[in-house]
C-alpha cells in the first residue's frame, strides 16, 4: 500500500495522512470522507478520496482499543468493489 500511496498526487497523500492522523486520535470519520462497509465486514470502512483521474479508496479496519489497520487501496472504476479486491480485503482482515 505504501507504493500505491507514493504514486498518488501530493494533495491525495496529504489528505490521506490527515485522515489517518484523525483516526489514530480516536476521531470517527463520516461521509463524504469515509463510510462504513459493515455489509462486507463489521469494523471495515473506506476512506474516499478523489483526484482528477477519479475515485481512490483506502480500506481500513478499526479494532477497538487496539489500532486502525490499513487493509487495501485501489483506484475505483466501478460502482462495486471488484471481486478480486473484495477477496483480498477479506483475506487481510482474517490476518488482523
């Protein structure tokens, strides 16, 4: 995920770091910046950023009392999360 972030424009990197800072301080983010994905897994959220090229999603998991885990990142090109990305997210969640 670090490589993915490094390839993003500077403003996306700064927005991401700002959001992560708020999350680690215990703030809950809401729409339009973040949305819960409890339909996939409890505690899973997506950080929703946008640049000229389109939508960027960072998927994170909040484990109460422990940490915020960054699970996956992708450029979103469709309404739905592609199956291979969803499978990878679920696999990484099992590893947390």
